[in-house]
C-alpha cells in the first residue's frame, strides 16, 4: 500500500482514512504516538513513503494516573496501547513502553474501582444503525483518553486485549 495519499504535508501526519463514496480524505488524523497510528507510521517510514521526521509529529500528551506518568491515547483503550506491540518490538525502559505498562495497571485499577472486568477496548455493542447493523466504538478508561466522548459510559471488555495484557501484569505493575 502506498501511504502517501493519506499523508497531510502541512500537519506531517496521516488522515485516518479515505471515503471512496465521496472521494475525500477524512477530516481527522492519526496523530498520537500512544495508539495504533505508530504501526502505520513506522511502515510508511520504512517504505520511504514519508520522511523519518514524521515520527516527531506524532503527539505525546502526558498525564499522571496512580502516580505514574502515561502518554495519553485517543480513547484509553487496551487496543491503542497494546496492538502495535503485536507487530513492533517493545523496547523495555522507554517512556512508550512504560506508558503501555502503566496503562494496563490503570485499566486494572479502574476496573476494580468500578467492579467491571479489565481489558476495556473497542467493541461492538448492543445498539443498531438504521440498517440493523451492530454498532462499534471505542470504550476506554477516562484517565487514559484524550477524547472524553470515547471514554464515557460503561466499559466493554475485549477478551483478546485482556489476554494480550497478561504479560504486562507479570511485571508487577498490574
């Protein structure tokens, strides 16, 4: 895939997508390092579709949760923090790696406080569109998400990302 057509030269980040029906680029951007955006970014850099400088334009907003500094993701989901590690090496001791461990710990803490399972992530849920299709959206931990709209309401546990986070709990952070 050629990523160039999704790249916004002015912002130096990628549009989230392309609407083939209207032939327009999405108005939102993949612009946070603590998200799945880093996967596409590294692939595009490796292919030469964008310059290495693009990496420096991925946002790194920081918060503190349970006394630990964490890079914020868009929605505070396990998917955003842990999906990239399925394809990209996690470099222990980096702030990005420590943010992922701290996010798992924050997810567990949030779940315990709210008496729900941990592993809150994107999910289909019991709501339908006019065509009777199940709806899908991000469910996250409020303290981890930069977009409060996506962190409201009851969490949805994604078992695949609960399982994906188990190695992080073995570290003693969770």
